[in-house]
C-alpha cells in the first residue's frame, strides 16, 4: 500500500467517524426529546408539607402580628 492508499484510507476512516458522531448526536437528541414528561411542570416533584411539632402554638403565642395580621415565628427542634 502506497502513500496515496494510506491517505485515502485515513480520509475514509475520518469521514466514517465524523458521520457516526453526527448520527449518534442526532439520535441522542431525538431520544432525549422523546423522554421528556408532558407539560411544562411535569418534571417537578413535590413532597407533602411537614407537620408542625407539638407545642408550636405556645411557642408562637408571644409573637406580634404585622399590619395584615400575619405572624412570623421561628422555633428549633431536634
């Protein structure tokens, strides 16, 4: 095999590799789009709201409400 044959083989190998990369990239995008859940909010996962600990009413009894009647109370449990 001469120098020309090696170059031709190298070019064909490079073109085959480039074609495979393009096909694999397109296939990846196509499969990724088909796996998305329907709707704009389908990916969100929600968990139930945690319950308040016992005694929270007495811990927040001294909190002063704001002008709209809302009260902010912080407490820490272990």
